[in-house]
């Protein structure tokens, strides 16, 4: 569990910015988005391989261009 204390004289916006940075560093938002809905293991692996395929195609295209 993340606990943040506001520093003396710190604005709420600044504290929220710090909180978001910590949450991003720990990967909490990404994890929450991934666990929003249940996915079967076979669907998860299929999506994972599709993402990897897209990444490899784009990397190969970038290498060929430059």
C-alpha cells in the first residue's frame, strides 16, 4: 500500500503529481488495467504473442528504413 505525506507548504496538485509518479514507477495503474476483466489463460497468451509479433514487425521495418 502506498502512503504519501504532503510536505509542509506543498500544493495538492504537486502532491498528486508525486503520487502518480510513484504509482507509475511501481506499475500499479498498468496492473489495475490488466486485471480489470478476467481473461482466460489461452486468450492472454494469444494476445501476448500477437503483441510480440507486432513489435517485431515494427522493429524490422524501422531497421529497413534507417
